[in-house]
C-alpha cells in the first residue's frame, strides 16, 4: 500500500510540476499585454534567465544534497520552492500598477520555480527509475508523459481563467495542489533505492559530455516551442490569444502523446530507433514554421503539434540511456542532464528577445536558425546510441 502511495506521489508530482513549469510561458500574452504587465520581448525573455540559472545550480548540486539530506527532503524542498513561485506570481497581480515592483516579483517567482524544477525533476526521475528497475526506460517515459500532460494543460487553463477575468486562477490552483502534495508526501519514505544516497559522485566519464551536449541542444529546440510559440502565433501569424494558446497546447499535448506512444510500442519501434528519428521531425516542423504566412493559423497549430511529437521522448530517453550506460555516476545522471537541458533553455528563453529587438530578426527567421540546431541534434543522436546501453566502467572515466 505504501509503495502505491509513493508511486502516486511521484507521478502526481510530475503532473503538477508540468503545469507549474508552463504557467509562465502560457501566460506570455498576459505578461506582454499593455493591460497587464506590458513587458517587452527582451524583458519577457529575461524573466526566464534566473529560472534557468537556479535550475542549473539546483540540478548540479542535487546529487550531493541528496547524499546529505536524502531524496525525500530534496523532493519536498522542490515542492516548497514551486509553491513559493506560484504564490509570488499570484501576488504580483497586485503590483501591476508599479511596473518595477511587479517585474521584481516575477523575477523572484521564476527564480523560485527554477529552484523547484532543478530539485524536483531529477529526484522524480531517479525515484521513478528506482521504483521500476526492470523497466527504467518505460518508467521514466511515463513519468515525463505526465509532466508533459501538465505542460499541455497549463495553456488551456490560462485561456480558461483569462476568459473568466482572472488569469491568476491557474497559479492559485497549482499552489493549492502543491500544498496538498506536500502534506501527502510528508508521511512517505520516498527512498531512491538501496544505497543510492550513500554513494559519492566520481569523475565524469568522457562519454558523459555527449549526453550533456545533446541535452543542451534539446533545451534550445524545446524552448523555441514552449516559450515562443504563443508570441509567434500572435505576432507572425495574426492569431488571437486564445488560438495561440491552442498552438502551445498542441505542442505540449503531442509531447505527452509521443512519450506514451514510444513507451508502449517499444517492441515494434525500439526507443533507440525513435531517438535518432525524432530530431529530424523537429527540424521538419521548424522548416514549416519558417515558410508560413500571416493568417496560416491552422498550419501553425499543426506545425507546433509536429514539433511536440519530435520533442516527446528525447529528454526522458537521454536520462534513462545515461543512467544505464554511465554506471559510475548513475545516481547523478538525471541532475546533470537536467542542468545542461536548462542551459539550453536559458539560451533560447533569453536570447530570442535581444535578437528580435537589437538584431531585427523575426521569429520566423529565428525558427530557420532553429532548423540547424535540430539537425545538429539529429547528428548527435546517432553518437548517443552508437554504443548502445553498454555500461561505462571506471577505467573509461576521465576527470573534469
């Protein structure tokens, strides 16, 4: 019974974390609207920089903190940080008349969200893998599918609450769910497997940097969809805010569908085959986006859905492949991969705004450059799967 409760807590937290993570980009139209926060593209992009920095630091330090504090405490700390982020976002609504104060509160909120994401997600991946050691790939894919489901629901709820006249209803609901998860999880053991917390982290194997580079490039291509889809739909294609939310929902919904699909058809279409195909699906979606004209709203939604399918299984499979292959640092792989993913997230989240305002590049042009990144990701995918799941032993480790 206790094991079922732990599984429910882990997978439930994945779902709620997904909603929390996309609450900010899903509300991009609110943040840039003159009626609300009136942020420029650069200010909007910069809002995610502290999130990326704190997520990277939390993910990198998470393995050491887990050894000293335990997986359960790290998980709970992550939930508290997420809860604080949602509360700050709700409270910032009262400071809209004071632009500087409102923006400061938003920066503090994304800082807290980055800390929560960086602590919670690696812990959840490790706990899920530990709960199902014979089906690690599927366990991690399903966890990330639930996280993806949460990300798909966020723009739907933002649009719903905005239509009702209080968009901040979503972060308020997420805060309530996080508080409930905290209370529910306090009584659970939530251990990451026997001996996992007591192991030290040895030098990183040279092979690790292949996974790190893949995670960084993946972070860029995912964020080009997750953070900028809504603004692309409204600015480049002339879509309404509601329709733009549909495009973002299509992206995250297909991320979820793809993760579930590849978890259940692994015998017909092995994960490693999917891994080398999916980056080229992303490249195709970006190529379509560069050619769309104003008014091509339906095509834009379909293109973002295709991009979501391409992104779907890549990050969770990178984590599970790394955990199986890099045995000398298996307990820390999830955190390290998330850290490099967040570096890519930061590059795309912050970099697009200045390129638009200072270099004069349109989002359509930037999606053209993203095609190149997706193709590089595809080439690197072949390097990741080249060795298969053969463990990297101590003799193959290289210092950092």
